[in-house]
């Protein structure tokens, strides 16, 4: 199943105040995705929020 997700900072404040914080988030997200049973098809992030599009479970087999 495909899930569009939205997450934002606490009290709608900035989640990423510096480029390094955003880069660390992206690196950690990659580590978690590798260990989990879902696929990230796309992700958009701003300083206030991010929107990943996820598929849970295994992708369907072709055919």
C-alpha cells in the first residue's frame, strides 16, 4: 500500500535550522529505510516539514 505522509516541526517551528541538520536527517532516514520493510518513492523536505511517499510491505511482483 502507498502512503503519502507529512511531518512538521513541533509547534510548526523550523525542523532544520542548518544545512548540516538536514543532511544528517537524510542520512539517518536512509539508514532506517534500509532496515525497515518499506520503500520511499519520493521525499520533499523544507525547513519546516517533509513529505515522503512510502510503500509498506513488499512491492508486488511484475506480471
